[in-house]
């Protein structure tokens, strides 16, 4: 989601093919390390630590792209390296975490669901790398894989915090994995928040809103992070549904005008 976007960003000057920019690549490596640590933690049964590692990986994945854009160090190498790291950190790691936490209770159906998640993550990354640069600037086509991975991680936070029982959490995670797999390869539109266009008059209000959101998250992060991610995940289908209803309503109104 980050180094890939550098190539789509008109503001950053790309370096020649084969150039390795140290600082963004270092941040990408930290993201990869966190994702790998999440896998190791899940294997060792430390599911909470594994979920935290995935969230940390997403934070560094957001930092490396911004650093590359600010320093003008975008490169083809960075884009490819970022995609490979994203597949591990946001594809394999959350799939292994979800499988070992609950999905293995379903046997073959559980590991097939985990594989589907990894496969759709790879497809999501491949589509993002090949899409038109203009369409990638403000919106994502399909749910970004870091958001999907954080949805799984925060679901574990929520279930552990409120002590959700096995039947509910097992079935809920199975449905969640299938839903996220679909959303990543869907055509639903999601805001990227990479280029927030705010005037000076609105900048102060945006800053105040961000402070309030941070305070809200800090109160009970295990709960608030889950609902923030859930709201973002649901925003794509809801936006598409509202758009469809608006178009149908507009069509009906135009038809009535023609009849008159």
C-alpha cells in the first residue's frame, strides 16, 4: 500500500530502475520483520503478541511510503520489495494467525479459508501494482490488504478483551476471513487518505477531529480499534449501496419528468 503508491504519486520523483533507497527500504524491512514475528508468535500460541505485530507492521508500512514521497526516493525496487513484504506481513501472517487461533477447528475448511485469504491478498497487490496511476491517488479499488490484516488483528484484541466464547469467535473469524477475502478483490471503493485535501480554514477542524479520535482510541484500544477498522471495512460496500440507491432514485425521477 505504500511503496506501490510511490509510483502512482506525481509529487515524488522516481529514481532510476535498480536504485535502492536505504531509508524507505529499511522501514519496509521493519514492517516485514513485524509480520514475520507475528507468524512466530502465532505458532508459539502468543496470539495477542501476533496481532500486535501485525498492527505494528501496518504502521511501518504506512511510514515507508510517506518517507519515500517526502524525500523523493521512490524507486521500482522499492515498489517490488514492498509488495513482497506486504504479502508476508498482510497475507501470510494474518492467515496463519487466524488459522492457529480459531480456523483449525474447522479442519480442511479452516486451512482452505486461510489459503483463500493469502491468495486474494496476492491478487489484490498484483492488481494495485498494475492499475492506472490516476485512479490510485485518492481511492483504492478493493479493500487494502493492511486494513484487512488489521481487521483480523483487532478482532483478536476484541475477542480476548471481552472474552468471547469459542463457538462465537470460531464462526465469526471464519465469516470474517471469507468476507475480507472477497472485499480485497472486489470493486468497492475505499478512501486512501494519502492526500487529504484540506484548506487552511478546514485544517484546524481536521486537527481537532484527529485529536478526538486519538483520545477515543486510547480509552479502550482493544474495543475502539476494532470498531474503527470495522467502520472502514464496511465503508466500501455501504458507499456502493448508497450510490446504487441514489442512481436508482435519480433514474425514477428522470422517468417521471419524461412522462410529464
